C-alpha cells in the first residue's frame, strides 16, 4: 500500500490508503454508539488557569456526551503535541487530537494544519484543513476551509478519490461575535443533493459564560441516517470551527 508521511508537530504519523495489516474489522464500541445517536454535545474542558494565565502549559481537551436529561460521556478528545506549542503559536498552531471511548480505545484521530491569523472579513490567508483518521492511522477524509471574503464555508472530501461529500455553511461573517446576539448555527449539506443532513449549533445567546469563555459547548444534530464516516466528518468540522474561531487565544506575546 502507498504510504504518505504526514508531519504533525514533533513526530511523523504514517498514513495509508488501504487498511493496514491487523486493522480491526468491526467498529470500536464507542463508534457503534455514535451511529445510533441523533444528537451529541461537544464541550471544551475550560479551566481558570487557561483563561487568565498565559504562561500555563495546557493542551485542548473535549468531552463528547449524549444530549439527555442525564448526559453520559461517550468520548474524550485530547490534544497531543509539544509542550508550550499553544502558548507560543496560539490558534495558528498545527495539532493532533486523539479521540477515545470510555475504554480508552482510540476510535479516531483529527489533525489540523498550521494556519495564520484571521485576515480580511475573518478569513485566514492560509485556511487550515482538518484531516480525519481511523485507527491505525488510515486517512478517511479531509475538511478544508474555503478562501472566502465573508461567510465561512467548509468542504468535507473523501480522502481516497477526493470526492466532495459534505458542505458546511453559516450566515455569519464573524461567528464568534454573532454568538453575542443569537445562537450560532452551521448547516451541513450533502454535496450531491444539497439536502441539509446535520447541524452544528452553539447556544450562546444570553449566556454570559459563553461570552467570557468559561463555557464552550456545541450541539451536533444528525438530521438523517448518516454513515459513521460522515458523522465523524461533522464532529471534525465542529472541532475545526472551534479552533478557528472560539479557542481562547492567550499567548506569551499577548
């Protein structure tokens, strides 16, 4: 099989187009549960030191839970990379996210390329992409932000044949600022039929904790029966939107 090395901070992750020898034939238990859910909540774990101390080493982490009266955690997503990388580069850094279930079994990896600061109308001069990998490091798709003068847009493509599967839209130029006035909604459309298949919702209206970065939550709604790859792509797009626009960017130089 063809090997493509992908540089990720301090180490190199090997990738392949074909299943690796010994790859599991069944989905991990956590992903099986994701396939049956119509709605999940993705919450960034925020602490006091992250908000007020720029010199505190920290890496991003998230919790994925069910949207019920008694939420149940089904995944944890943690950033792995070089110490102090976030403190030096902030939101422009490249990163690797490890997604694991309650049994600490790796179920997916998300890797974002390095970018630059937001330019005219909130668009980066070099928009980042989010690669989605299934263990053991099999690239299954990529989410790419379009170079757009105003409204942020993303495309999710199949990695093997580069087929566009999903398109993400929002009606707000500065999505973090818009959250002060109304709840943010990113709609996910099937690229071939233009049908709305999912939504990424951030309920930040009148929520002081969201405004002050004490809270950073997203609700992912699956409106149709998507396969597990597309469900992971929606989660990947949610993470990309969070890193691009909502991460508390506190660095040494700021």
